[in-house]
């Protein structure tokens, strides 16, 4: 539960099936399973002789009803839940984004962030392309149209489009009734593939496959273009390294998902165990900040022998506070969201586990809640290292000024938060908990080592085209 206005993590789904009546419902349930990745808007696009798109602001269950789903019946479709990364939270920026080109229509749903979007948009505008939204997805759609006009070849147009893009992207693209799934060559954003005898599906997380009872087969490979209709795979290009987002494991992914072959729940259990091993402490109770820190708190309790308990009762009708669109609404949401279990925390020495600290406002409020409930001591343990640098790949932390750890050491942060002790997990331990080599993880927000050019670097060199 990060106390900051961070933006990240749309969820995408694409389905090709021999059962047209099932496709909109598969999309619906899969998007519902991915609701944690975006709560601002939801949308679907299916092919019915032409691409039919329906999208609106709100949760999946509020955007779609049976009548709408039945109207989207098709053998192929894509879906999206949005939390804004590039572009404001407003209806025109909802996805999928659908436009016409000379051979029909293209519809794009995107998870990630394009680092050189400003330069690409400016170039397209200078050549007569008009923009309806402020999203990266519209840029991708226009780039495809531009490249197709040069090649008259769909696959080559896709490859040429992607070669111009710097950043993170997992994509589902509907080109008339052809469905493509694409992952950037670094594999920054997750994308998985599953199938049964009648249907093929790609989605941001395996939970989207689980809910429709379709077996997970594999990850979409970094740099892969998969045509779901035929299941043919094409290679965009290989990088010498991978750069899987470390925050998927720490916070964003559902704990019952598998990301890049790693079980998220097990990673988070490992994080809790490592927190205790790095800094053992005597206490009466281990408690999580619900919900994402629960597995880590269980791991800490198992490793330490300190009983696991609940310090807060969460109001399940309040969404993730970082999803809220304004700081004022986020502050109100924190007060509504967590109520202390006074009988459990009064007089107790508590080890409080959280996944991360960004700005620090939310966790400070929760510490005050525990103090007001007469907790004797509060020892805060954080499941990832201090976040010191901006992210350019989907978490909208654009300035180091937003980050409490960018110019303060751990002791200064401890005093600000008002806890008895504060310890962060080291980056070495986090890497071991995940089980993927550091060179194949994106740790830019932790250590400033980015897998691609940054926006400032792009503006300095101003290249016309970018190649991996």
C-alpha cells in the first residue's frame, strides 16, 4: 500500500475462440480478475465484420452488463482496464483505442509507458496525423497506419512501428479480425499465454486465465509478436538482457499470479523471511499493511516465530489508495480504508510490514492510527529498498522530489514517520527473493540504472528513429 499518487499498471486481455458467444464473457471475467491493475476505466473491442468498441469510465462490473456483453459477441476480441500512465483520467483516454486505416481498422490496448512518446507525437502531428486522446496507445495506432501506408504489409508495419518505440509495452492489437500479442524486447511489462481446445488467450497475469479455466502455457517472450489466430510467433529483436519490472513482485501483481515463471506469493513470503534474517527484532506481534504486504508479514512471522496478527481491518469497498486521482481523495480514503483493532494492538510491540514507501504520507497516517490505539512500539519493515529515482516505464514517478528517500537517509525517514525503528530490505536480498538475476530485472527506481534511454537523454540526442 504505497502512500503516493503513483500511476501504473493497466491490464490487458486478448482472446481468439471457436465459441463466439463466450468471447465477451471471457473478456469480462478476465478483466475483472485484473481489476487491481486499473480502476479508472474498462473497455472491449471485438470484430463483427468491423471492429466494435465499447468502453467507459468505471469498474468492469459497472461498465458492462449482459446486454452490452451479448452485443459484443465475436470469435476474437481484446479488453483493457486502465489506470492512467500517459494521459489524464477521462473518457477519451479509455482503451482499447480504435481507428481506421486503408485496409480496415486497428484497435490497440496497451500496458506500459512509451518514453519517447512526446517526440513521436510531435513527428506524427507534423505529418498531418490528428490526435483525439493523450494516450500512448493512439500513438502506436497512428504509427502502424503510417508504416502500413509505406509497406502494405501488416507484420512488417508492426515491426517497423515497434522499432520506433522506446519504453515498456505489452500490447494486444486487433487488426480487423487478426489478433496480435506483443511484448517489448526487455520484457518490462508481463504478458502470458494460455489455451484449451477451443480458445487462446493472452493477458497481463495468469489470474486472468485461471478465472476462465484456461491453462497457462507460457510467458510471451520478450521481443515476441504472437499471432493468436494461427499461433505463429515472430521475433522483433533480442536484447542482451531482460529488464523485468521489480515492482510486479513487490506490489502490483496479484499474489496468486505467476510472473516470468516466478510465483508472486512465494516471492513475497521470501521477502518477509529475508526482512527478519537481515534485522532480527524482539516483538509481540507481526502485522501487515493490508493487502499486498500480507504474504511478507506471514513470511516474517514464520521465520521469526513472532505471532502473526491483524492491526487493521480494511474496508473492502475502498479501492487502492494509490488509484485515487487526487491527493485530497487519497487522504480521505486512508481514513476510510483502515480501522485499527485496538484490542489487538494496545500495549503491543508491533513489527509492521509494508511493501514500499514512496512519499510516506500514507504509512505515516497509519503509524499515527496505531499510536492512537496505544501500541507500545512500532518497528516498520519495508519489503523493498528505498525508492530514490523516477520510473519511466509505467509508474508515474516523474521527479525525485516526490520521493521521501531521494534526499533523506533511513534515520531521517524514521523520525518523520515516528516509528521506533525502520529497516528496508536490501536490493541484494530482494533479488534473491525473486530468483532472477539482477541484470535481468529493472531496478531503475531503486538505483537509477535504466534499461533504455531516459526522456532527458532522448531530448538531448533527438534521434529520428530508435532501434533496439
